[in-house]
């Protein structure tokens, strides 16, 4: 048995790489076990402004500024008939050289950059390695994992703490029976990539567009480098599969007709040929930790892609977890109670964003109506939508509640005493 590591991290995506980077910088022995060989495909290309903080903490900003990723300064919204809002520029509120300028990334390249950064800081990475089970001692505490390598060989690996960063697969919480769905956010997403699609020029080239379709559905349109555009549609499954349609390409092409801006912009390009579909992605874990185990990133909670908060929350989770684990290792105490503040901070952030997602999907709600009645709400809405999710937004929720019923807080993320 190999017990030469302080922390084993299952998964090398943004949350896992961020956690490993923080811990390796502190001198801890960190091992990342990643099932795939990077670079590998992943959806989720658009970064929001407050991703800057975690990226800066990880030392990634010079790499990002030296990359060929398209710079993103704005977001705009388009009605089904093609009427387009004025772009909302982040620099009207934030510093243009830092928070207000973010990126549209190719996740295969971006995630590899994060993983290489963790390696550079001292983390060990084993790719094409599948974790098959958690290892427990006689008291039921997690003390390591069983790993299977590409050649079929197996090894038992022990550590003081195991971190689940397996994304929406949620390796540990699924097996432990902790994983539950959101009671209302049961959407379906269908997406592809276009070459040669129309795009704006200059500072607007990298702007994200949210284009609405009937029944509170929407398209994303995300310009990336190499003349690629990520474009997808999100709506209720029963709407997208109406009349018995099951083929993702057929669903996607039918919805193009439901928004004139999308139809016009895609008319100049061509699909790269592959279509993806996913559903029921809004899930969370009832617990955030047990003895010897901690959840980070999407394995902890994943919302809805409408506000592009996923990568920011994953990186934020990894940085917060890294700091909490560092303190726990120093105290020689990795009990779940050590991670109560980490769990509380992540719950606050996820719940704040979740309230905005719920409001967005209410057919009788408009953020414009809130700002028209309460102009002071505009700045708070901007901050939360930009990823500044751990502020006190109680006044904002009070104003929004005049227009729509907000959801009760979900009881998730609490440490599990063991």
C-alpha cells in the first residue's frame, strides 16, 4: 500500500486542479487521479468576470493573457424576433484591466493549462487512471482509493484526505446516496459548434449572446478562437422533444427557427457535425464532507448554465477547499467539522446564484421590471450575475420577491459528522 500522499484528488478538471495547486504551493504531497488523457473535450466555454480572482490566486493570469482565447467584455440579450439589447460592458462597473475583461475559452485547452499549472507547482498527476472505489478503515472513515491504470493493473492508494472533484459524475456522493436533483431546474441542453458563423468585430467580438425562444428557453452563442462558435439551446425536455423528436440535431435545427438573430448568425456558417445533449444537470450533494472525504466543484453542486457560473464556482471551490485543507492538515484534523466554513461559503454563493436562475425561468418575471422600480437593484444584480456571489443580497431578494416567489434554500453541503 502506498501512503506517500497527504491528499488524493479524484479528477483533474478546474476544481481538482485548483485544489491541487493551492495545496502543492503549501508544500503538501498531492496526487491527482484523472480518468481521461488531457486535453479532452468539455462543454462550458464562457468565463464570467469574477473568475479573475481565483485565476489570479492560482497564478494563471499571465498564461491567460498570453493565450489565443477570445477576450470577453460584454453580454447581450436577444428577443425571439431578433431585437437585440445594447451590450452590457463589464468595464462600466469593474476595472477594465482585471475583473472587467474575461475570456471565451476552449475547455480542452483551458483545463490542460490549469492541470499543467498544478504540475508546475508540484502536484503529481496520473492520467488515464480510474478510481473504482473508496477505501475505508474499520471505523468507516475514508482513508484512500482503489485505482486502476490503463494497463489494467490496480493499486490501493492511501492519503490523509480524499477530495472528490469528479464534476457532474459526482463519484463519491452518487455512491454514498447523497446526490439529489433540484426540484425545479430540470432542463435539457443541446449544442454543437459552428465554423464561419457571423460575429461582431472589435470589442464586441467576444461578447456572449443569450437569445430567447418561446416557453422560457434560450440559446447561447459564444464566439471562440479559430473561427469557432459554441452554440446551444436550453429548454424543458418536453418542449424540445415535442412531436416525438428525439434526435439532438433535429431538436437543435428546429429551434434555430425560433430566434431570428440566431437564424441569421448561423446562416453564414456550418455545423462541425457533432451534436451533444444532456439533461438533469442541476444536482447537488446533501453533504459536503465526511471523515476523510471532501467534495469540490460540480461534484458538490451544479446549477444551470444560463449565467455561465460553472467554471467560476468550480475554481472558487477549489481555492477555498485548498485553503481549508491546508489548515486541516496543519492541525492534523481532517474531520468534517473542519470544513464547515468552506461548506457555508459555497452554499451562500450557490444559493445566491440559484435565486437568480429561478427568477430567470419564471415566465412572469423580468429583471428589467425590478430595475425600473428599484434602480438601486441594478448594481447588485450586476455583481451577482458577474460572480460576486458571497455578498449580502438580502435587500435584492426582497425587491425581487415583489415580482416572483424565490425558492427556499436547499439543505445541502452540510458536513456529515462521522
